[in-house]
C-alpha cells in the first residue's frame, strides 16, 4: 500500500474566486470531507469550491468513488457518522445574507433541510414509508415543520402532484407499493417541494428507471424548475442527464472538482482530459456509427491516491510534472475553471450532433 | 495463501468434504477474529479442551478415601472430596473429556445429516423436498428430551458414542431447515446459474459453489449444536439414564444429587465445580457463535 | 441449412400468487454463427427471460428452442449437453456473478477439467491463454486472486473468460456492461467485439441502453421487445435511423443524449400514457395501444398485430405502421 502523501489538506481552490454575488444562493469554499475507515482516513471530497445561483441547475458528474454523492450529502450535512468536514466553508445565502451551514445547530439545520434545501436520495423510490398513504406522508412532512391547515396542505399537494403529472385523487390515497417506481420518484419530487425550498438536490434521479420513465422525470423537473424557480443540484454518473438539464456542469474525479463550467463549454469545449475522455466513451443514440474510446485503468482507490494529478495514471497526455505537482485550479474563461497543467494545449472543440441536421 | 501450480484436483467427494471442513475451521477462526469477545472465548475454549483431554492422561483416577468423605476444600483437596472421599478437582479436570467428545460427535453427526439432506432437499426440490421436510417436521414435533430420556433408559447405552448418536438423531431437523433455506437462496445466485450453463454437475454445484459459501454459517450451527448436546447429555446423566461409569461432569452432578451432598456444609464446591465447568464451556461457545453471527454481516467482513 | 439457434413461437409463463405472468409470448428469433442480435426493451419486456431461455437455463412453457434444427428439450441428452456447452451466459452484476470463495484459477479450471478439455499443466496454459484473450494481463497476476480483490470491470472480464472456457458458439450477454463505470465500459465492449471477430462467437446482447446496442450491434440486428413480445426487428443501423414501431420510435426519441444541443432539440414522440400495463393484466389487442400515439379505436384495441415481414426484410408488429409501409397489403382487416 502506498503511503499517504498529504498530511495536511492542501488548498485546491482556484485563485481569485469571485465573491458571492446577490444571485448566489449557496456558496461552497474549499470544502473537504473525510471518512474514518478501519484502514485510515479517506478524503472523499477535496477542496470543493463553487457557487450555486438562484434558479440555476448544476450537475455534479463523475464515476463511482468520485465523491459526488458525498459532496451532495455534505451540502445538507447528512453525512454518515464516520464522516467529518475538517475544513471549508458552506454558506446558504438567502436574501444576500450568508448563513454558515456548518455552524448551524440541530434546530436550524432541520429547518434548512426541508424548507430551504430539500434532497431526494438515490433509490428514493424505496424510501417512502410502506405503511402510510401518500396523503399521510405529505401531511407529516408539512406538519413536522409548519402549522398549516389540512385544506392548505391538501391544495398544495394536489397542485404539486399535477405538476409532476400524477392524478392527485388516486395517488394521495395510495400506498407506496401501489405505485410504480417512476410514480414514486415523482411523488418524492413533489413531496420535496412541499415547503417551497430554494434548492433541490437530486442524487441519481433517473438511475435504474426505464427510459420512458426517465424521460418523464426529466420533463417534469424541467417544467417544475421553470414554474417554481428553485435551484437544483444533480448528482449523476449519467452525462446525458447533465446534457438535458444542467446549466452548469462540474466534473469530479477522485474527490476533486476537476472541471466546472457552463454546460455547452463542458460538452463542446472541455479543457480537462478526463471530461473529454468521458465524452468520448459515451455513445449518442441518433446519428451514424461512432468511434468510442475507453479510458485505460480504473478509477483510483481513494485510500491510495496517485501523487500529483490523480488522473495521471490513466491520462494519455501525462508529462512528468503531472506525476509530481499538485495541480492548481485555473480559469479557462470567465465561467469555466479546470485543474489540469496542460489545459491550454488540450482544450478541444467538439461539434454537436445537432449542428449537422 | 499457499497455492500449487497445478489446477484443482478433480473433486473426489471425500477430498472435497475434507477441504470443506478445513476451510470451515479456517473461516470460522477468521470470522472470530473480528470480535474481541469472540477471540477471547475461542482461546478459553481451546484451553478447556486441552485441559480436558490432557488431564485423564496425566492425572490418575482419584482413589476413594472413606475416612475423608465430603471434606471441605483444603490444601490437599482444593475443592474438597466427594461421597467416597475422592478428590473433586481431579474429577472436574478429568470429567470434561467425555462430555466434549459426546457433544462434538453429536453436533458433527447432526450437522452432517442436516447439510446432506437440507442441501439435497433444496436443490432437488419436488417430491424429494416434500419427503425430507416432512420427515424433519415430524421429528421436530416430537418432544425431544423426554423421548431421549425414554430411549436412553430403554436402550441402556453402554458407550457414550451411542449417546451422541442418539442426541444427533433428534437434533438435526432445526439445522436442516436452516440449511435448506440458505441453499434455496444461494442456488439462485448468478454464479450458480453460470455453473449450470457450464454443465459442471450437481455435485460440483453443491460442494464447490454453494456449501463453501455457508462455511461460517455451518460452523456457527456446529457450535450451537454442541451446546445443545451438552445440556442434553448432562440432563440424561443427572437423571441417571446414561451409563454411570468414569469421571464426567454429568455423573458428578448425579452422584452429588443422589448421595445427598447438599446436606454437607463442606460440599459447596463439590456441587458447584461441575456446574461452573459446564457453564463456562457453554458461555464460551455461545460467545463464539455470537461473534460468528456478527461476522455474517458482509460489511464487517469487508472491513477486515 | 438450419439456423444455429432458432426460437420458434416460444412462450414462458410463471405462476404466482396473484395470477399467471406471461413473461414471454410467441417469440420467434434466430441467430446465425457469429451474428450479433441485440435485445432492447424496458423492465418487463421479457428480454432477460428470452436470454435465459436461449442459454438453455429455462424451459419454455410453449414453443421450441432449436439448435441446428433439433429441439433441445426433446432431443437426446447428448444434443442438450452439446447445446449447454455451446451457449454461455455473462451476467449483469459483477458482484454476484463470481463465487466469492473461489479464486480465478478455480473458476476457470473447473469447466476445463470437468469436460476433459485440458488436464494439469495444459489447464494452466489454457487459463493463461483465455485470460489474455479477455485482456486480463499478465494472467499470472490474477490466477490466485479472489473476486473481492478485483475491480468491477476485471470481474466482468473473468465472467467472460469463464464463458469462453468451453469454446462457446453463442454468448448471451445479459446487461453485461451496464453496471460498470462509464470509463471502463467501452473497453469491455471492445473486448467482446474482438472476441466475436477472433472466435466467431455469436452474441445475444441484452441491454436497455440503445446507445450501447448501437455501438455493439452496429453490424448486426436489433429486436425491440415490449411486454413479452418482439415488436420490431431490423438491422441495427436501419432501426436506429428509421424505427417503424411507435414504441421503438418513442424509445429512441426519449433517450437523453450526451450532447446538450442535440438532446434538447430532439423531437419527442409523446405517449398517451406514462404507465406500463401489468404483465398480470395485459391490454387486449396490441399491448401497446393504451400508450400509443398512433392508436386507432376498433383496430388496435381489438386485434393483436402479428410480426409482419416487410419487403426489406425488417419485421414490425403494428397495424398502422405496416399499413403505411405496405399500402397494398391486405394483412390488416
């Protein structure tokens, strides 16, 4: 086993991060998450830094072990007990006034979690209580936070269920097992919006659902966002979901955000070789035969991270410096940032399949 | 891990079973090491086993000393003497061997029966399954200990091994059901399906694909069966339904009871010694199984 | 000459407490040596059931599975045994498809020795060869590894290696790449494609991902399944370019693409209902009619469309599509 090289977390934050603006709703600065395991501590998130703006949707994409889910959980402080946040700042900025989420007590945290920032977990279709009707679960959710009349809750529930394309009368009196997986997922999305949160975090919202169901969820999310104007963070391994729904995309690898930018910049002008390699590995469905290329090796074990750039053992553009130097985050343009020593040479244009039509 | 350059031998059933048994012991020990209490219990148990098997070789049968019956503990007799003045400590040390052998043989035989027929029942299904589970249900509904007592008295067991076989004959159904349900779930695994597609045969599927995955489970049941067998045989000895010959914790209890040791002030340790010995053995074994159970949790196993 | 494998009018039903589930109904497909046939469909489409049936692991409750013209379930034991070995399966879940207590060498040696293909030293050589074929190199580093010591991608490679031990003519790959990471998936697919060329193995490639089907099955055929039936079968590239069946069209238009402009512009075929009917209570007539945008009352909810062969050899089971494509045909009452 290779020895752990970093003893103290190093700042992996881009230089000159612009200050949070009036539009910023969530501000994350140099956030680290560590897990204590029987074989030493694992740094699942290293120096995550980004702002989420009002009404914006940000996709965190990455493969297994990239830290994307851990980062998602850290944003609502729902990390498992073995995890801790050794450093970093995490501010919720409603009305331009930043409040530190890391400093919140249990009471404010509870309020924050549903009323300001709701989360729909991966495989959430199975997280509904099997012995309660959907109506009871909607009521319980609201009443745990607010005093509201049954009528008001009922009306709000019906409105939201219609928005997610479900029949309120039928669904409200159903038990979870009477609904399909796709319906349960939509129920959960509706439920998470009951208290009008400003931010919705979705962990793999379409994974394990059938294609037509996935499409329904995507359409529902897009419409909800237009109508209600909340900001979303998607955690997903699926590049297509990001292409569908994201305004901005963050690529994660081995716990770091290695590239972050507007969705078109990421897909058509990616600067990080890992983002580019991922795009080269996913087929589009329409169009002619494509040449796909794989990335050699497999994602690293977070316990034994390679030195230098964690992607260097798999990267086709590795030079000596990649193996030894800690890679800083640099600005590619006003909105796009990347952690790669060679991004200036490697940045690549890619044509959209849509432009040929 | 020791490996030879040669591919695995074509499975001779006996060899396969032996490999399985060795593997079972190894994985049991490995499983126990995850838990401190389990580890300590294992070592205590090993010490008890060693003492029980060595004592009869190095300590002579304590001679009767009728001038000194029911003596209180002293320097010469640390635990006092019994109804005929024999040293109690020597009897306790010598008395474990038979108890442990009977328990082990009983547990081994009942585990063997339940694995063979439980696996067959689950794997073959159909009428085989119906017959085997039916038979198990019948045996299960018979009140075990009274029947055991009656049979033991009727058969006048001359040899402790017969006693073990009798205990085993009534002890297998519970484990059989457990094995059956485990095999039922394991046989649906993808790797079992792959083995079927490769036409590897039923013997291979059962002995190489399914049973090795049940090692820790089987080890746990083996230990549990042993505790059950200890209670049953001690019960039989206490009631006098088993041959009263030689030194044995059960016989000690029987004699203490029937010869009226409880009326003698100095005999407290005479009565308590076999009880404590039995309790300690049982406690260590139960602790071992609890740790084994814990080791079934795959997340714990992964952490190791 | 008979096809390597032909499934003829096969059905599979399961009895459950809530009723009979018709997982597969009147399905006919065939596979030639070295061919790739992709089975595409959503959950409940019957694609896995068909895969297991073709792998000889499940006996059809109706219809036949023919191997070089012989019905494997009524032919002699030898024919069945030969079939068994000729068709191998690679499962989806890399964590469940290898026995956790066996080393790679145990996994690979068992079939080789059991069937007397190799013995002793030759087995070792053969295992090295197969591991090299599936790009697990150097093989000696992996022979003594247990599954938990391998990554998901490596485990899938061992599964493939195990399937290769008996020199199969067909491999049923049941979602074989859907649980591995994106970055590794393509190399796994490329390995499979190379094996197909080098060894002339036919593939029944089951997937829910049309993008993967397109990549792997570009030179082969694809069958789209819905609720236990094949609704369209065509050369993959033709199917991707012009799907005929409304379900196939809906699927293709619904799939999100890894290309923001393309995926947001894509024309969507809207379905009349999002809910998939239960296999316990299938709709009358065409099972797709409650959701179908081309639905015609009195036709689609009354008569079941048969899989109809078009002049170009493609097959479609849809009254409306067939009528439009075969203007003169009187197949529709």
